């Protein structure tokens, strides 16, 4: 049966080997991987981070209102998505960008039923999160987007190959956790996403599978229940 997946990609996905901005070659390679997934009888919607464009750090509150700062990074994400959708089109695939903000030149306003029609028409959906609300986290937004399109699962593609008890990039003794419940992840304060997003996914029986962004076929293997990934449910 055809599967429907929300693919959450870390902001490093567009930076590649650069320290800032967008690496076209890395982005084009990522798009090819997503198209390979589409060719395997999978409907795909994608969300992606923004830190490669605008890094919102603590010192910003010293000179800018927090709501204005939120607006800046919510605008920054559109820059990534315009680049990403253009990469999809260069690969000769159909795509639609949905945004909660009214920018008709580059995106459509999010509509669940229109999104479902586009998925059935074999388009790759690109979500600029699910809400344009200050203090409403990106984690909660992409879980909401997954629920709105009735996704079978969320695939979180990152720079590590699964869920760990501590950051494996900082600690040599970090241990991979192949399977965990939402309650375990929340109680042990594992930094995958914020608590409100976990609660929303848990209450709606939505699985999150965590895979490596850089391993070929890792995303598709996770969709097909083959190993080399972690699952939270």
C-alpha cells in the first residue's frame, strides 16, 4: 500500500560543507534522494529548518522584541524553501509550497484538502511549518502538519543515525536507543524535540523514526521497517 510520510530535515541539509547559507550540490543530492523515495510508492511532504539563514541566539532579546525576532526567523525559512522547491523543479518533479503566511508569488496558504489532492497527484509538498504564531515552536508545527495531512509517520533525518541518550558528537560513550516510548523520552529529557510536540504526537498515535540524513537509502529503509534507525511511539 502507498505510504504517506512527513519528512523533517535538519537545517544542516542545505548547508552541506559550508559554514553558512546554501550548498547547491548538497541540496540537489538531497532532492534526488527524496525523488527516489517518491518512486518507491511513497507520498512525501517535507519540512526543514532555518538556522543556516538566520541564527536566533539569546543576545537578540537585548535589542529586539521577542515577537519581532520570531517574525524574522519565520521569514528566513521561506528563503530556504524557495531554494528547495526550485531544486525539486530542476529535477523535473512537481512540487507545491504551503505557508501560513500570505505570499502568493511563491506559496499557497495551507489547506488540508488541497494538500491531500496534491499528494494524490504525486507532487512533493513543502511545508513552511504549520502556524505563524510567535512562541509556537517549529517542532509542534511540523507534528501538526503531519496530523493535518494524515501522515502514517514522521521521518526525522538528522546528522546522527538515531536516538541517543546523549549527544554522540560530544560524548564518545553515547548509547543509541533503538526504540522508546514518548513517556521515556520526556522523562529522560532526551533532546529530540520539545515536550508539547511529543505530547501531540503521543496523543494521536503518530510514530517518529529517526535516521541519518547522509546514509544512502536510510530514509526508505526506515519507511519500510528495515533497521538502521530509531523509533519513538
